[in-house]
C-alpha cells in the first residue's frame, strides 16, 4: 500500500516528512486528528530498520494518542513524531533544532513531548526553535517528568476498578502485582503501600527491585513468576504485549490496570481475558496521566495541584468504560473506543463551526 492509502485508511489528517541533509535528520510527523485540539504526541528517536517500519509506527502511535486524549476528556488531538536513527550516536544539537523547525512549520497543529529516545534536555533544545513543545522542566515553566502524574492516574484507575468490582475503593489489604518498577511502577508501589495495599514486584533491573523491597516492603518475584502470582489486581508497568495466549491462562488476578502501552499482544486477547473472568481496564484510559499533566502545562502556568485534580478524572473515565462495557456486553477496549469516538464526533463536530475570525487551525 502507498503512503496515502495507509494514512487515509486510518483517517490521518496529515503526514509530514522532514529532512536536513547536514545533520542527517529524517523525521516523520503524523497528525491523526486535530478535531479536539492540537495534535499532541511525543518524539520517538529510534533506529528503525526501514522507512516503512518508521511510518507504520508513527501512524499507529498518532492514532492511539487521538483516542487517549479524547477518552480523557482533553482538548487535544492525536499526533506523534519519529526521528529515524540511533539516539546515542546520531543525535546532535543541529539535528534537534532542524527537527524543531519542522514542528514549527506546522504552526501549532502538532505539539511534541519526550518519548523513547528523547529527553527533557532535548525538549529544551527544541524549545529554542519552536514554542510547540511540552514536557519542559519546571524551571522552564514546564511540567517536568510525567511519571509521578502517570502513577497518580494509575492509582485513580485502580481505585475506580476496585469500586466497580468490589463495591469499595479502599485498597487496604489488597494485593497488587506490579510488573516493572521503573519511574511509573516505583511511584505506583509507593502510593499503593501508602493506601494500605501490599505489593508484589518484578523487574529485569535488580536495583529497581531492591529499592521497592527496601523502601516499600514489596515482595519480589522472578520475571516470569509474576504471571502466576495470586493477587487482586495486576499492574503492568514495564513494556507492551504482556498478555497473550500463553500468559493469560496463568493469571490469578481479578483485574488488570497498569501504565504500559499496548498491553495486549493481539485484539483477541481482550476476549481471552473476558473468558477468564478478568476485568481488563484499557491501557490508554489508565495511562492518560502523562497527557493530562501536559494539558495543564499548555494552559500557561503549570500547577501540580490543578494537575492532581484533573488526574482524578481518570477514575471517572474508568467507571464510565467498565459500566458501559457491562451494559453493552462489549469488551472494555471496545467500550472505551466508542466513548472516545463519540466525543470526537460530538465536541469535534461543534468545533468545525467556526466563529467569524477564528483561525482554522488550533494554535493554543
Ligand atoms: P521505565 O523505563 O522507567 O520503567 C520500566 C521498567 O520496566 C524498568 O525498570 C525496566 O527494567 C522494567 N522492565 C523491562 N522489561 C521488563 C520485563 N520483561 N519484566 C519486568 N520488568 C521489565 O519506564 P516508565 O516511564 O516507568 O514507563 C513504564 C511503562 O508505562 C512503559 O510502557 C511506558 O511506555 C508507559 N507509560 C509511561 C508514562 C510515563 O509518564 N512515564 C506515560 C504513559 C505510559
């Protein structure tokens, strides 16, 4: 399939290819939707094996951002950018600034943030050429590392799941298994223990496990053993595709809610979880804390208090999704997609009716 066929099949508004021969920049920015606001999504700097692979990834990720922001009730659309290359050896100031000028040429239709292979420092470099960048450190007026916000959002999701399943969001005495105690998982472990839950953790990086054990009294288990742990809820906070046809039969939890992106290996795994009687709360609902935090930054002056209040909204979103899934006999993934699509139709449709003099593209 050609680029236009692929982009049109998934409903993308715009795909921009940018290059700078001097620095070797090769970037693709995908704007999936600006129906609800500027397309927000991070910049992934990754050594893709081919341009096709990079294009497939950026289109998929941009569309995912549209759904995440729409379901979270944000005034943001979905976009994503990739830079093809090895961030450790290829990244230079010139390349990042050339990339920033490509972002700037979009006039605010796309707003970037950090992602795999890019850092807060890179966002500072990018901000020297464009104002359409977020996730800047606090001393630059930004919201800084999004991980604590993401973890706070995951906790709100876990509480709402508990209320839905067990009639009470009190987590004392609950057993939660956390796969991956990095930036999000470790903050989540801390907040869960403060809420009276006990945590069972695993991580491929031993110092991360040791920290969770000594700081939060976590019980450590092996990398593969985590799937067999008897617990109330499993929180995947490592990489994607944890749940597949071989791990799902082993699970001994009642629910899944965690921060990792793309937790299900295939769409059939949502049905496999239903068959096992396990409530799966869709990843893009649970891990929206990062974008919610960034929306607070885009208001102009970032405040953690305001962000924390907005993060509680993730609990309401989870309740809406689980209630609707139950009522319609659909998987929570399908219910969440419908909620996002309805909001894009409804609020996005309203925004198409512009007032006289209103710009045709969102500029925040
Ligand atoms: P991180 O790199 O700080 O932590 C991930 C941890 O998982 C690391 O400690 C790593 O050693 C561990 N890990 C990797 N493979 C593992 C495996 N097979 N089993 C157990 N542990 C393993 O990343 P993070 O920022 O904490 O993000 C965690 C997940 O949440 C990622 O999937 C990320 O895409 C997603 N996410 C993060 C944010 C955020 O704000 N940081 C926002 C949305 C989504």
